[in-house]
C-alpha cells in the first residue's frame, strides 16, 4: 500500500504485484546500500533527491520491466500494476519527459 501522488490516497496493489514489488525493492535496497526506512518514504508517497534513493527507484523500475532501452518509463507497463481508478499514466508521462541517467 502506498500513497498515490495524484490524489494522496492510499493505493493497495494486488497481492501478486505487491509480492513482486517487495522482492524487487528489497533487491534494490541491498544493491544501493539503503535501509528499510527508504520503504517508509515510498509508502508515504514521498521521494528524496539523493542519488542512492533515485538509484533505488530506477533499479525497481528497471527490474520490474517498466523502462525501455533508453531508460524511459513505459507508462502503460508501470501503470498496469495500479488500480484502474488511479490516473497513473498522466503522472508518469509528465515526469517521463525529464532527462537523466536514472
């Protein structure tokens, strides 16, 4: 369960998605040297600007298969995990125009 950026309401993922995300995020936490507190930041719908945290988010999207060969978010893949009543595609596409490595 996380807070959705567009409306700040709690979003619950389907159990199979939540299980997959939990595994991927744990792998990315370990790879980026972040502690479990980073998960609480994500659940709160907040994001940090530090490089390790940005690498965590990048890693999770990459492992989830939601990035193309140019490391741009594939909005339909990322949004498919969210409940249909959350307009994640609009949020993702507005952020997806930013350039950067991660």
